C-alpha cells in the first residue's frame, strides 16, 4: 500500500504534532491498520463518499498523548491503484466536522 499526503494535510499534521508529541508514531500505527483494512473495521470508520475511482473515509486516529480521546482523519482510498491519500486531520475540540469544501476540491482533482 502506498501513502500520500495533500499539502493541506501536511500543514494540519505539522501543526498538531507540535501540540501532540506522539502523533508521528500514532500515524505510523494507523497506517499499519489501514494497510490491512483500507476501508476500516468497526464503528470508528465511515465512508463519506464513494465513486468508482475513490472512496473518501473518515476515521478516528487514536493519539496516546490525548489519553483515550482521538483525532479525526479523512483519507481517500484508490482501490485500483492501491493508494491511500490523506486529506485532513483535525481535533474535535478545534472544529466539529470535516471540511466538505476540501473534500469536494480533492474529488475534482481525482
């Protein structure tokens, strides 16, 4: 499985990793999980949008620094190419929902 990040995600990640020091390791652990189950397993994953080319998935990213709380991560799974692209990362206490405009812009590019 190949992993990519869009520029907005990279900025989100840098900003949040300053606040939550375990975030780089937590993301590596998350990548291991979605390598085996790209669409996720259980109630912590939900498919937001599904097209023929790509599925947009929202998931909880557990952060050890938060001790039981979690961050939200939005990613795109391209099944034919076996690629996962990270779109957005946010904390629930900073914003309530995902950025739908960012997702729409991403879908225009794909």
